[in-house]
C-alpha cells in the first residue's frame, strides 16, 4: 500500500514532533483521582475523665449538657472525591462544628483525626494523613454569639487558620489541600466557604493569645465577684 504525505508531513520537524507524541506517556489525572474519609481518635483528656462519644467514627461529640434542652459540642468530617492536576489545590473534605453548651470539666481540649486518601486506579498509593485538632471552648458568658464563639485549628505544621463558630451555631468549612510530588504526603492550604454562623480566622501570635486568655480569666473573676455581691 502506498502512503502519500503532504509537504507539511514530510517536514523533519513535523516528523520529530509526531515521534515524540507517540513515545511520550499520555498524562491523565487518574493517578491522583480518589476519595477521602476521616476518623476521630485519641481525645485529650481521654474519655473518661472527659465525656465523649464517636471515637473511631467520622462524627465526634464531647461534654455533658449544662441543663435539659442544651446540646453538647461536636465535630464531623465529610470526605470528598478529588482529581487534582499536578500541583493543584483540591477539597480534602468538609469539617462541621457545633458550638454547644458544655458543663465545665467534661469537655476535651483536642482530638486526633486520621484522613485516609484512597486512589481509584493506584491503590498502592493509598495513605493516611495524621492530624490533630485543638478545640478552644469559650465560656458562653457575654451574651454575644460572636464573642462567645468556639474555635478549632489544625496543630500539625504551620497551618495558620482557625475555624470559628458562634454560640449555639452549627457551621461547616471546606478544607483545601495539595498533594506533594512524592504522592504520599499532604499539605493543608486553607479553609474556605464557611457557612452561616462560621468564619475563618488566623491563629493569634503567642503574646496575643496569652493576653486573650488573661482577659477571659479577668472576665470570669469579675462575674464571680458580681455573683457574690448579689
């Protein structure tokens, strides 16, 4: 069979590009396409003496309600499907926080979270990202839902963002991440799309945070003195 080539097809550059295209592996996103799941574990303090439920699942709650009708604090993680291109940021999952009313001494200050990444076509690349969430439960004493907001943040590495949730609100936020070139490492990038009642903040500098805690202590002392006078 005789093949006829156009003038362009006979050009050496065209032939070279054609050969390179044939030899080069086709790029797809399949290697990085997969799903994530989350599991809460290892609270601090442990339970007991703290009160909690949902360890080993994707929904964790803690504390005892102050009174009948009150709800306790809770966290849940909803996994996500992802297929990022090389170096692209993607949604790792969604974190939901409920700011409940918890009796002092029954709460937790932090909880671990394992986020498993399972890849569709390359299961040998599956891995689990180990993180920890610090939980700052504020006293609901000002009457201002925003001032009485709880906030949580990831403690591993230098991730600078907090997720703040107003008093008695339930809010969600998306966790954005990036896969490292090695493929078995994860970098948290940002928190985005907070729902009503939630907001994204920045972890205070150590000096600012110390002043914040001192202010809470002073406020508590003032409230205590007023109660005694009453």
